[in-house]
C-alpha cells in the first residue's frame, strides 16, 4: 500500500524523520546498548543538546529505540550515538533512517502494533503517547508533530476495536504468563518480580489474575512504590537490597527493571530449578544462570510462544492497513489546511475589515460561511489567489 505517495500537500513534512534500531535486525544485546533511560531522555530533549532538530520524540522500549522529529536526522543521530558511547557504524549496520512519507507511515504502523515484535501488541501506543507528553514537557513537540501523533493514536484505537489483531496473546506482559504456564510445572509457585514500572505493574497484575495460586513478592528500587502497590494487591514486598540474599527461596524470578548491567548471575544462584525470565533491555539477569541448572528466558524468547495465534493476526493485517491508510489521508486533509493557515487568517481579517452596514452577528455568520467556503476549495487545490477572491465573492453575495 502506498502512503501519501501522490500527496504534494505534505511537502511541509519533508523534514519529518525517524531513526532507530529494533528487533528486526538487532538482538536484545545490541538493542540494549542503544536503550535510552528517562534521565538520558531528559538530557537529549534539553535545549543545550542539539539545535539540529526542533521536535524530538524518544521512544525506547525493550524491542526498539526510535527518535522521531523535525530536522536533520543524521546530525542528531551522530550526537545521540556519541552521547550513548556507541559507534555510528554499529547503528548503520543494525538501524534505519526514514524521512517524510516513509517516516509518517512507519509511525502509524508502530502505533497500531504492526511493527511490534509481538504482532498486535498495543502497549506501544501507550508508550508513544507518554513519549510525546514527555517531549511536550521539554518544549520539543510542535503543533504539527503533536497532531500527527494524535492521528496515529486514533488509527491505533480503530485498529484495536475493528480488527482481530488482539486475538490471543497481544502483549509481552501476558506472554510472560503463557510462558510460565507452558514451562513451569508448579501450580503454586513462589514468584519474585523485580521492577514495578508501568510494564512491571502489568506483569504483576497478570500474575495475580491468571496465576491465583502463586505467591507473589515484588521488589522495586523505590520501596514506597512497591509498598503502595502491595496495599491494594495481594503480594508481599522484598527490599531491593536483599534480592541476592533471598533469591534462592523463589521458584520463579522475573525482572522488568531497567538496569545498566545484570543484577543477577550464576554467582548468586545456589540451587537448580529456578525459572528466570528477564524482560529488560539491557539484560538484568545474566544468561549464565543456566550453568546452575536453571531455566533462562528473555524478551526474544517470549515472542516464540505466539506462533499459535500469529497466523490469525496476520490475516487481519490488510484490514488494519486500510484503517491506517484512511487515517493518514485524514491527516493529509488536515495538513493541507495547516499549510494554508496564514491565508485563512489573512482572508478572515480582511473580511472583518470590509465596511458593510450590518450587525455583528450577521457579519460573523457571513465571515464564517466565506471562510468555510475557502477551506473546502483549498482542500481541492491550492490556487490561493483564486480562492482569496472566491471567499470575498462568497461574503459579498450573501
């Protein structure tokens, strides 16, 4: 399907870009080196970081790190790579840069779960929404980019409600439950969940709902957050500092905490049979725990349990793409008027200044009718001079 291929009216989006690295070509280990945490995102979004891109949206999840914006993607990429201590060559080997129409299409596909490692995973829409809000907080989100993101999120909602892309397992947080049910033999396991961000909370709630016989313990760097969660959910709290000390009393250990290097490895394991599930990028649990006779799975392994529903969801992709295309075209229509906003304001001001003997209410109605007529004509073509005269004629004939 072509996106905006013939739409000259979107020339104002030629500076829109996205560069990123995701699961398509990069392993969890490679993706981890390009992950951007909250504090790093704040520094990148600060005015002192770069002037090469006015708008910057940072979307960093376990499956991808992407930066959307308006400006020069190559210069910003060089600065971000240097800031993260990574070579540009590594990015170009595993990453991608898209601009203009291709970048717009990519944004819509990402928001609708069509580019997720787990096809139809709509958690990405919420993450995109939060990323945009974060950018707006730091003055890095113009009205144009904000409207584009909103259109992408609207498309995502319609795809979710009008297709079967959500059939079966569609989120990593629930996929974790399926993996446990499939690979862990115990019906009442003791589970330690490390990390209580928004993703960690979803995992915890799914454990309590789908594994009601499990004994859940949660641990978080910020103890008060874990204690607050435990007041409203049946689970106990373990101090983050005591994880290594208490590790071996659990049957299952799940990590969702964002860390710079592993916090658990074979050195802390003193018994076999523990089921380790690391859902963090970079890794929070070293894979060498298998040397102690334990099971180890990471975010890449989770996607493999979805084969039984993947074909059903794939069959829904054409329908989802049609919905996306519709919303992109709606954005195109809005963008046509956005590009002509100076003309619309100029015509409106001119009409108000015309010296006509009529009441304010009558004048207001006539001006609005003329402006509406102008907007309709601008959507059809961009003959500005003709439409200017047409709006004046529309005003005078009423």
